[in-house]
C-alpha cells in the first residue's frame, strides 16, 4: 500500500541527525507506514524512546512522542500505559539501550505481557557514542572498545523475550522492509507485549570497522544472511549456521496486564468501601 | 490511631494521587502495600516494578499520562531513583517521592532511623537541578505534607520529595484529619491556546509552562536534552540552555513563601534556639519544655521545608540569640546551611550529631542547652 509518509513527519525538524546510509530511517519509514496501514490517528499513538541514535526516531515523527533516559523507555511506557490503557504505545530502542542497560526492563515488560510494541533496532553496535561493542556485536568483530575483536558471545533477543513471556515476537531487517512493515503492523495490532527486532546497519560505527565499507554492502549482508522462518523449516542445522531467521516466531493470546488490572479496578470499586 | 507511612498514603489519595509504582524496601514498604490495596478502590493503579529505577520511570510515565503519581522508598532505593528524578526535574513532570530514611551508607541499618539523606535529597542527581523537599516530624504532618507535596509538584511541574524517616514513618499517633472539603487540591495548569498555538515549554509569567497530556489533540515532543520552547532538542544552544536552567530554578524561587513552612516555639525571648527537623524535632520540643520548666530561655525553629532552605526564618532572631543548636541524625548536613544563614549574626552554631541508629534524646539536647547557655 502506498502511503504518503510526509503527513506523519515533523518536516520542520528536518534534516535529521542520522549519517548517510543509516538504517534507522528505513525502520522509521516502516513504522510510520505500518501505523498508516492500520489507520491509527496520530493522536492515539505514543512513541517512547530512550537514548541512542535509535532514540532520535521519535523527535521527527508527528505522534505524541517522548524521549526518556538510557534503557528506561519501557519503564516509562509501563507507567504511561497503566495510566492511559486506551493509547497505542510504541517503544523504539537500540541493542545497547534495550538489551544492555535496559535488559532487565525488557524482560519484565515481556513477562507482564503489557500491551506495548517494542521495536528494537539492532545495528550490532553503540552508534551514538561512536562504535563501542553492544550485547549484539558478533564475537570477533571490531569496536572502539574491542580493538582486538570482541570476545563475548551474543544472544538471541527474540528468544530472550519469548522465554520471558512476550506474546508477539518477530524479526525483520532494513533490507526486507516490506516484511518489516507488516511485522510492525501486526505487532501494534496485537494485544499484549509485542517485540520486533529490526536488523539494521550502522555504516559509521560498525560497517567501516568490519570490512563492510558501504551501506549497500551491509544491506547485501542482510539479504544474504536472512532466512525466513518458513524456509528455515526445511533446512538443516548446518545450512542454518551463521544465518539470521526472519519472520514471525510467536503470536499467542494471553491475558494482558492493563486489561486484567482494569477488571481488578472495576471489582474493587463495586465492593463496599470502593469509591 | 494512624502510622506515619499510612498517613502518607491517605494524604496522597486525598490529594488525588492515582498511580503508584514502587519496589519493596524497609522502612517504606507499608506505603507500597497500602497503595496496592487502596488505589484500585479509587480507580487508580499500582504496580510493583523490577527495581527503583523502573518505578521512578513508571511514575513519570504515568504523570505524563495525566495522572498524579507517587513512589516511596528508602536510602538504597532513593539512590536508584536519582537518575529519573533528574529527568523529571529537567523535563518538568510533576511527581512525588517519599523517602523514609534509614541508616546508611549503603544498606547500613535497614530498620533504624537516620537523617542521612538530607543532602542526597537536594543534590542526589547530576546537573544543577531544582527540587523541593518537605520533612514531616509527626503523623499529622505526614498527611498534610504529602498533600502539599502533590500540590507543589502539580503547580510547579517539579519532583517533590517527602523526606520522612523510620521513626516518623512507623510511629502511631492519634490524628484528626481535616475534612475532605477543607483540603486545598491543586490541578496542573492547562493550556489556554489551541493545539496549533501550543508550545509545550513556553512558560507563563510564573515560569511554569501549561501542561496537557497526550491524546487530547496536542501532539508534542519531550526530550531530556537541552530543549527549546517547542520541546525539541537544542543540544548545543548556549542561550537556550542559560534561559532554561535559570527558569527551572526561578519558578521555585518565585514561590518560596508558598513552599516554605517553618514552625516557631518559644522563640520570642529565647537565648538558645534549637533548629530541628524530622524525628529530631520531636526530641527538641520535649527538651525545650523541660528547659523552660527550669527557667532556661530556649526556643525552637522547626523546618517542615528543607529545600529550598528556609533561610529567611533566621532573620527573626535578631541579636538576642546566643547559640543555635542543630541536632541531626547525620554527621552534620543541614548545619552548613544554618551557618550560612547566620553568617552576619553573632549567634554561635553548635551541631549535635548522632549516627548510631538511635534517636537523639531530649536529655542529650537539654544537656547541650545547659552547656552552651
Ligand atoms: C546512563 C547513561 N549511560 C551512558 C550513556 C551514553 N550513551 C548514549 S547512547 C549510548 C549507546 C546507545 O547504543 P544503542 O542502544 O545500541 O543505540 P544506537 O545509538 O546504536 O542506535 C550510550 C552508552 C547515557 N546517555 N546514559
Ligand atoms: S552512528 Fe550509526 S546508528 Fe548512528 S546515525 Fe550514524 S549510522 Fe546511524
């Protein structure tokens, strides 16, 4: 579906601060198109971010937007959503913001199954601060704080939140942008904690230190390494080594926190002594 | 009969608080437990978060959502809340933090009283931020000061701290609460302009910008980076930064007379004055009564507002007072401010400190009064 994204953007805030070739703009485009596709009004959507290049997404989109402290966007979002269950709450975070400093908040937000959509832009690096390694920097790659290559293993963010209780989990890439848009749209319409990992590129912080000189090389990497969940079903372990799975991993319906709490309020108020 | 912590809860609910997020910690846990029970009954929400960083964040998030919000904690948790307390100060989100002080540093003496967080309550977060700190010494004051804290937070769009302690939080006293109709409740100032004309950080004369929650047609941005009147980052704009930081402080300074509460007792002819706050003020009263019975001219200044520091109250002392005693359950924190306030006054300032988790007794204060007289 063709959508004019302009009307969802704060054009007077352009130009944005991202580097040429950065994947953040592609993810932002997917988010905005997904919202348009769902027919949400700009007033009912709240986009909350923390700190990082990923966090700069919300200053330039014309929804209700607030940027919070590093890693804590989900905790702010939890309070906001409990106060305003009727609003559609989206959190955009980075692999450092959401998985290092904010990892615990991510786990517990997933566990609560609170109706928040989290889009984690995974660019394998700390972009904003100039290329330090993140929990998702592949072992052996170079970062300013890993001049000899990273020694630590990464983990799978999608499996983490699935284990923690998220009821919608998916992964897309900046290259597979149509899929990404579809996954984000489903995540937003899902009732419960929804998590979409968007594999993206940071040519400045990651690519140029790791033998991928241009943004297009990085996107080609995404194209070559992504395997859809469907295709993966017919592949061997050996064939899947080094690949990234994309598509929908989890889509289940379980009681959602603000709905359950709303019921509690109604019951408490109907009891004697309630207001 | 009511406990101090319970009075905080009752005060908060009376003031219109409808959201609480917290994390268990002695000696503040009763506040969370009572909130969990009472909030749903009045249509509010309670949540126990994964830590104090998250609970402070959730409280601010709910307040941005348009709901009056409060959290409660003690020393170690108060430290974790500092990160987002600074955020609330910077982006001007009303919220209240009750800190029921216990002995530190670190986990220290979890169930014993202290007054060691006086400076943390003022300077705990980074950056030159404004803050208001109120300090109860009785159960009744827990109630009225929590209401006042919520009102100031909403009026000035600032985080307000209620600095209680293990004694005041746990003591049970008979209290007569004011009728709900008698309680003044403040609501945040709404914009008078339509959405197209709304600049979220354009302040009125009083330094406070009108505030409206999301979902009402007013779409805007909030950022903790240095921001302009439109709410957008102006990260390296010196002029904007200068105006912003000055305004954030000025909005509190302008309202000093509404924020500052002190109480005076037997001050008119006093030669020795005890400047006290929190649980220590309880002993000070008892010490002064005994001193008066013995013909010693002692009086009290009790501070219910610690920050902004009530320096103006010292003007009343004139040249008559010879000594000001400052009893504190710390190594001497507020005494520094008292000294500064009295720098042009001949009165001598004498600290009285205790850090063993036991209250400063009336006897200790009385002995010192006799010594200095
Ligand atoms: C408490 C705190 N610690 C550190 C920082 C500095 N900092 C800003 S952004 C950032 C990393 C962001 O990385 P990521 O989440 O991967 O986002 P990206 O910039 O790559 O989009 C750090 C460490 C901060 N702002 N706050
Ligand atoms: S540093 Fe990386 S993530 Fe940040 S804007 Fe530049 S390319 Fe994008």
